[in-house]
C-alpha cells in the first residue's frame, strides 16, 4: 500500500513539475523573437535573448532586408564600440535584470538611429508568445511587440545502415 502511495506522489510530482516547467518557459523572455517595427508594422529581425548569470542580453541573429537594401549593413549612426560594427551579430539588449514579471535596468540600442535607450521587457500576460519591448528617452517611451519564433521540428534522418536495409528489401 505504501509503495502505491509513494508511486502516486512520485508520478504527481513529476507531472506537476513538467507542466510547471513548461508554463514557466512559455512566459520566459529567453529565446528567439521576431522584431516588428512599431512605425511600419514590418518584421525587421530575429533577436536571440539569452541569460548571462542573472542578466539578460539580446543579439541580432537575422535581418529581414528588402532586395534593394544593403544585406549586411553596419551601424554607421552608432557611437562608441558599436560604430561601424555589423548589425547582424550585434548585442542590442544589455544588462536587463528581472524585477517581478518585468526585466528592467538595462538598455536597448536602435541600430537604425544609433541611439541607446533605457529599456523594460515583459511577456504579455494574455499571450506568452508576445514580448513587449519599451524604450525610454527621459519621460517619453515607445513600445514594440515582438513575436516568439516557434522552432520548426527537424526531420529525423534515417541512419545509413537502416536506409541500406530498406533498399535491400
């Protein structure tokens, strides 16, 4: 009898742990996000937000450029170490720390304008696949909504030995 109770509690703990971890990861800012320009409504890039210790950072992984635009631009309007740096691969979100349901205290760089803004990030409580990104300049702010990039399942390749066996039959 005690074995069954222990087994039930073990299974319940495992189930709740798995679903709890899934719920937590769905609300995390960590991951790949498609950036949407709040002025044009167009997708601009994919930013990978990652943690280094307790701080969050975001690096541009991919740019969505029109055919007539430079496909590998540099940040001409940036200042300091970012000036002249390629935008793809650039860390644009820096030093964000978690404060409740928000990430605050860091900065975001707008490579198009070369400006650095104070920043706040939070996952939309109604839609965990949307990230609110707010940049502040003094008392003024702009907020963008970024969209979580869903990873496509990769096709499973058949091992070469199994493929040879299939051909023989």
